[in-house]
C-alpha cells in the first residue's frame, strides 16, 4: 500500500456520518439528519418530467457538456431572475453535482496551502473539511441570530487578509440564522473595501416559513458597485426538489468558471445529463411553486412543534432562537438546575433514550462551543417531534 497523501492529515471523517451509524436501531427518533423529508418530494411531478425526457430528449442519455445541460442552465437563470437577480444569463453559471461540488471546485481553483479562509462559526461541516483538504487555515467568524457579526468579520478580514469568506446568509446550516438586510449590504461593502472574495451558499433560501428572506447577496450586488466581481453563488435543488438528482450550480466571474469547468472535467466530466434534463423539465412545468408552498407549511408546523416542546420539556436548561426558515434549530445548553451542559455528553445520554441529534462543536472551524447542538425538525412529524423532545428531557 503506498503512503496516503499528506493533505488527508488535515481532515477527518464527518462526526455526523459517524453518528448515522447508530441510527439504524429500531425505535430511534432522529433529529440528526440534515436532509429534507422524502415524503415531501413531488414524485408524480418528477415522474412526469422523467418520462418526458425519455420520450422527447434522447440526448439526455448521452455524454454532455461539462458546463451543464443548456436548457437547465436557462431555467436556473430564470429561477434566479425571479428572485431579483439582475443581469444573469445561462452562461453565467455552470451545473454541478450538488452545491457540494460547487464548493469543492472553489477550493480547487482558489485555495493554496496556507491560505486563510473565513467562515461562520458555526458553519456547514463539509465546507470546513473541503477547504482544509486543499490546505486552507479555516477561521471562524462569530454569529448571532442575525447571522455573521459584521464588525467582528471586518476585524478578521483586516487581520488575516483571507483568500475568501464563505457565508450561508439565509437559514444557515447548522445555525438557522438569517443575515439581516443591513448586514448583507455591509458584507458586500467589506468585500469591495478589502478586495475580499465572498462565497454565498444558498441551499435553504426558498424554505422560509412566513415572510420571504431579504434578497441574496447576489441579488443585492447591483447596489454595491464592484461587488459582483467579488462574489460567487452556490445553489442547489436538493432541499427544494430532491437531493437524489444531485443538481446544483455555481455562478461566478467568468475566469473562475472557466477554471472550475476545467477541474470538473478532471473529476466527473459532467453532472448526469438525465438528472439535469429531468430537473429542467420539472422547472419548466411550473410545479415548483406549489411544491414549495406545501413544504413550507409542513416545516413551519414542525419547527413550531419542536420549539414549543423544547421550551416545555427542557425549560431554562436550553436556549435557542426560533428559526424563520430552513431545516434546523440551533441550541445551547445552559446547565441551569445542574443539568448537563456538554452537548457531546448529552448526545450519548440521548442515544440511550433512543433519540439522536448532532453536537455542535464539529461545526466550528475554531473556537468551538461544546454546549451547542443542532436539531433537525424536517423528517419527523409533530407527534414524533414531541415524543423525541420528551426523550431528550429524560436524558438531561
């Protein structure tokens, strides 16, 4: 066996994936997963789209362009225009195998060993791992209920002069935080002031419960001259249509896209043309708004049920802000009343009670808070949410 690449020393197996190994036991209620409820997938609509592709688009079973299936790129451009993104065309984006590949391509094309990258603390664990794999020093910028604290972010930018800043401004994973409109503008202004590249990851923006969120950084970039050239946007259909299609996209300056396409050629040649064509046909069918309306209603009720149960069952032993969208409640153990204050220990006790969640420490690149935890309300109905939270109370 040859020696493994030294870059593997910078990463480790996902703590979340390891936790999933425990979830096969009968009777367990899981709040651990970061995925949507499969019962919400529009199977009839996807089936209809797939059948149309097989009947009318034989080219979808052939090799395709690395940049993506052109009808899908056009549909995605229209999708973004409907969300107030100006001056966007199919040629401004490439299709990726989920938004995870978009982030990996950013790492491949931009990060050299030793480069510094700023992320939210906490942030998407796979992004921390992907950037570290390419040798980045990943540094956390603190957040609150309104997202990244821009004053602290500015100080970190001035101190570290990072290669890029990675943010999930809308219903972040794991935080559920929603970056305020004022802070969004400030982020773009900081990008221009310091010449800092910003990556906006937006897989959850359409999963709002009541009022739509503020415009994306991409949509706001026309208000801050010079910011569009310092911005990449990663999107995905995984949370709003079906993750099994593995359809995401990357919108970025043309020079970055060209290098991303080259790197994508080396790894997978192209995202499945059949999946892309199916997604394009589904978007063209006009069914997505109705699907999203149903999903929002269900997730809103589940988030409310979990919040109410946590307050009722755990009381002042836990602190959290009710999310306005997305899939997660981000919470912190307070230790009140002598209850457990370490989330890893709490997770072990919870597994013994047949309920699972993810401790929060792995979501921090630096300055981890061991009292934090992520709870997903997406895949359990309201009755199981209440039962699961009751089990958590017994584990405290």
